[in-house]
C-alpha cells in the first residue's frame, strides 16, 4: 500500500502550517487543466509572520536551508487548502527560488535544497522536480527567500 503524503508528514513529525493568506490582489493558487500554479511563498514563523533577513549579512547557508524547508511547507499548505489533500499531487513540475542575498553570497542552490529535499521526503518520487534559483538584492517584506511552484495533479482530481 502506498503511503499518503499526509501519512509521510506524520511519520516525519511535521505538521503543515495554515495556508497563508494572499498579501495582495492575487490568488494563492490557480488551476489550469491538471496543472496547479502556486504563487510565491516565503518562510513564516508559527504566528504567520515572514522570516526576514539576507543571506551573507547575518544569515548563513544553513539558515537559508531551514527557511527553504519552511517555505516548502507553505507551498504544500496552499495545495492542501485549495485541493483538499496532498494525494492529488501527481508530481512537482518546477520550483523557482529567489534568495535574498548579498552580492558575494554564492550558495543559492544549497539554500534551495532545503525546499527540494522536503518535497522529496514528503512526496517521494513525485517530489522530484526541475528548478531555477537566483539571488536577489531585495524581496517583499524583507523575507529570506521566496519560492513559487508548479504541480501536476492526478487526473482523478
């Protein structure tokens, strides 16, 4: 029997946060056919406030990795709220990460591994994806990073 993503989250002792509300005039996700496009998400604390800072200026690679892992949970929380459960996911197609970093910070890919690895841990083979990552000089609300994602949905949903 296949383990559901929700069961895998429980086995990893991870609780999904509530899905974040939009910070502007947009939807957190839009479904087109069997594709679900998730608006950019950032890492949040337990009260829903963005985790802020800049890699290379007081934050190190491991801080960014943890923030990226947290952001993967935000993405999954949006999927769960919009679709009802995570078993609807056929695959993670692509993630795009923007890392708030100083000009001399060079470990953007290692930071985004936090998001990639969490998606694979929770979704198994369906969590593997293509991705892009870049460093940026500023982000909305000063958040550490922002990730948007595209999920392919099972045709039964």
